[in-house]
């Protein structure tokens, strides 16, 4: 099943997407790191949210008087995000496209790019475009925040790979939803990003994902990166 169709079905009839309009806690923690690292206030920034979903992070950042763009493959998700957008809609704009395609923005345009468990759905060919484009549109020394799925010490990830293997390395196809996901060993994650970015901080955290009303423990990488 094409991933655009699979994602749109997921937003229409969620099996694992968490409902709610509040920003994700990992994003809020990154923003605190960014403010401390740069000394800048969290306002007046230009931010790109990759795989923006229903706009939890995008709309929140717009309320802080930032200029925010969301790239999202699912038209259903975009409709939900626009419905929940702040009254000042000129501060936020949603565009329907894959994050594995060339971005419609000029070079050195964004202060921050966010990838909250979005690029894990890309093929390796698409991931190469995503990395190059993310670096291209970031301003010199701009920041990238990535939350990715970890393979290290994640029993559920290893079971999914064994039972529902995808066509590429360390991928699996989620049953029922048909969504493809990629998990990373630490060394693979670092090697993937080091060409374009300097890794400032990489931590692993555990959390629970609900799939079809059943909780699964998963591990994640939280990476704070800076454009080289």
C-alpha cells in the first residue's frame, strides 16, 4: 500500500496516533535547550515542522508569534491541523507533500527544523533527500531536532522486524495500518546525520505507544543537531 494512503487512513481511523492538541513534551524540552544554547527568545523564529500531523507542535509554535510551516503527506491531517490553527493563521501554513521530496523553500531560510518521529517512514532514497533538504533550508548553524525510533534494547522493534520485515534494512510493516517504520542502532543513526549536522546531544528514552488499544514499550532517540 502506498504510504500516503496508509497515513491518510491512519488519520481517519487512528490505530496508534495520540489524540490531543498540546505540544509534545519532547518538543518543549528541545525548545528549552535551544533557548539556553542560543540565548534567543522562542519568538520571531522561522520554523519547519516535518510530518506536522494534526498540528500539535506547529500550531503551538505559531501561538508564540513564530512563522511556522508544516509539511504533511496526509490531507486529512492537514484539515485537522488547520481546524485547530490559532486565530492568527498568517503565522502558520500547511503544505501537502512528502518530506522525502525537495522542499519549496529557499536556502538558509529556517532557524529550526523539527522531525518528530516522521522520517522513520521514509525509504533510504527519500531519506537522502530529507537530509540534504533539511540542511539546505536551515540557516547557518540552524538547529535540527530529531526524534527517531531506536533499535537498541527494544524487544518490540526486533520482534516487528522478525515478524513483519520491510524491504530495507531495519524496517518493518505495521500490521493493519501497513505503515513502514525504520529503527536505528546508535551507530547507524550517527552515521546517517553526521554528513550534514553536528550532533550536540543524543539520548535514548523509553515510552509507550498504543497500537489498536494495546500499549507497547518503545525506545526512541532524541537528537539535538546543528547544521555544519
